[in-house]
C-alpha cells in the first residue's frame, strides 16, 4: 500500500514538473488547430448561453464554438503550417498591406502559432502590417484562411 501511494505521489510530482515546460494552448477544431502562446493568455472562460470557450489574451479575445472543438491541450510547439493559398475572395496582400473584404473576426498568427493581432472587421478594410516583423503569417477571417509573407 505504501509503495502504491509513493508511486502515485511521484507520478503526480513528475506530471506537475512537466507541465511547466508547456508553451502553447492548442485548440483542435474540425479542420484546423490554433495555438496560442501561454505567456499571452490572461484567462479562459465559458459562454454557456453562446456555447463558446473564450480565451482572453493580451491582444484581445478568441472565441471557439464548443460544438466545433475536438480537443484542447497544452503543447511545447505549435501546430504545423500546411499548404495554404496566398489569397482568397476575402483576404489578399497588396503592396505590403492586408486587404480584407468581409465581416467577422480577423486573426493574424505568426508562423509559431502565436496570435499577433485580432480585429473585428466589416466591409472593405485595409490592415497595416508595418509593426509586425518580416516573416510568414496565417490570416483567418471566418472560413477563409491564407498564408502571407511580409
């Protein structure tokens, strides 16, 4: 009995030590995975009436419909960037600016999966990317997702 209790205590201790190594919260939905840097997360709440998980970050709020979530987990690395189009009907890069035509919540992610910027857009909008460093970014608006180079 003492050995069993000792084994449980040691495994609990090792799991809590391993938890400190995680750097991202990853949410898997039906066709996508989103990773958010733990350092930017302020709180996680549930909107029961709307059926959403809300992750509040230093940049704003990200909502995930519970009905579309497959799993939520902590990870040491972000999800990989799959082959994505360079432009869509609603999103395109033009002369260093992001051109948006649509309505909804726009999210810009760095290649490591960290959320860089969020905006609620409506209609035709131009988003300046001047304050983001050069690199690869993933831009999402509703069901439209593109990969851009800055």
